[in-house]
C-alpha cells in the first residue's frame, strides 16, 4: 500500500532553516509528481511546492518562492523541502502528497513552528 512518511519538522527561530523529508513507498515513485502542502491553525491547507518527474520541474507558492526549495531523489524514493529564512507565518503542519491513478495519498504531516 502507498505510504508517505514526513520528518524533519521542529521549532526554529525566525530566519532559521529546516529541511523536511518525505519517504514514499508502495508505488513507482519516479513516475509521479510530488507535492508539499501546509496547513496552519484555523486556515485551509495550501499548496507550497510541486516537483514533477522525470524532468524535476518545480513550482512554488508566491509566499515561499526564493526561500524554499523542493527536490527529489528517485533512488531513495524521497522528496525534500529545504526551507530557509523562515518566518512565523510559515508555522504549520507540512504534508507531502501524491496523486495516484485512482486517488491521492497524504502523509501524516510534520509540525514546523517558527518562533523566538
């Protein structure tokens, strides 16, 4: 079965950095685009970044462009989200997602808190 497992969240000061990982299993990872989303308390879940395969083309929400970088390692079935210059408004639970042939799949999420 499809599984997505995020890790790497935590508490960081404003201006700091974190790198999130999402390890995928149960499907042919290299064939699918992958997505990072986030959901802040009281807000709707929003798309943060996308990476296609095999080209590795990327796309970002305007609020994170220039600060976040999505990447993938198809040999490790893993995507990453490098987050730099973090702001308090980046505080959220971050999720990875894959859209399969019949439905989409989500990980359990990892909490990122940006606070001094």
